[in-house]
């Protein structure tokens, strides 16, 4: 996949999936989520 279609952002502090009260919760919040960026329609302008 071309790098132009990959986006990464860190949300662990703002959007935890588990409480940070214990090591298990903190471990769950140390994560990477990836989602492909949709392809632009043919003829669409890229910014």
C-alpha cells in the first residue's frame, strides 16, 4: 500500500480502551490502530 494512503494518529491518552488504573489497562491502551485512507476519485484535487 502506498504511504500516501496510510494515516497514523495517537489517541491512547484521549481515547483509552481500558482504565489506566492498573498495568493491564495501561498495556491495552498502548496500541496502534491503522485504517487505509480512501482513494481519491479520478480527477479529484489532492491537497
